[in-house]
C-alpha cells in the first residue's frame, strides 16, 4: 500500500456513478484510496459497495463511526470532495456537519489536512447567491476549489454531461496538494 492516502468523498451527482474508475485512476497514480459517500450517493451505489470496498481495501463510509470504535482508515494525506453537490458545498461552508463527508471536510480545515473540491451543480443552482458565498468561504479557509475555468463549468438544468466531469483535474489537484517529501540529494 502507498504511504499517500487519498480520502475521496463523493456526493450524489451523476459523476459519482464513475467513482470505481476514479478510484482505479488514483490507485494507478500511487494513492491508497479511502472512499466516503454522502448517504444518497451510498444509496445510488448500494449494489456496488462490496466491489468498491474490495477495490479500496477499506470499508466505504457514509456515516460517522460510533463513539469508542477504532477508525478503520489510515490518516489522510489529502481529501478530495468531488463531485460536491450544492447541498454539500453550502453545508460545508456553513459548518452544518450532520453528514460524515461534510463533518470530516469541515474538521479537516482546522486540522490542516489539504483539501480539494470540485463542485458539480447545474447553472440554476450556481446562480443562487449562497453558492458563490459558500465557495468564497471555502477558498478563504484554504480549500482549493476547482470551479469555473480550469475546473467544473455548470451546464443548464437537465443538460448534464456526467461523462465530461473533469475527474482528471480533481486528481491532479489532489496530487499537487499533497505535502512534498524531501528529495534525497
């Protein structure tokens, strides 16, 4: 297993349906991947969860662990929240942590764990005034937000292109966010 651990947190947006391919791409890039899902994303992928757990080598989590139970994942090097829905982005920025994915991401800001997010919202949601405020809050907190040019560009409602979600940009940004180790000289 790699010493680089990527926490991949995915929400219920159509690109989540390709998460197994994304895990494989991250593993080929040298990441040990732990997969977390929002409850709705876990429901969308319910039939695939056993395969995803075997692929990752860790349980797929969509809920907080019970008090006193050991953590089943190694410590994160970087956390990537993608695709991040309108709900998740706003809850994260506002500190509403009833979901495991949002709670981890909110706490990671304070712990100094490098964070990258790529929202996936349609253009109607993107025009809601809270969305822009939430993205700015996350940027100010040190989260690398891949939205707009060089990241995810929203489609009109009903015209999504889940296969066009730029996962490769999200994984590259996670790689860039990873702390560098000293190079022997």
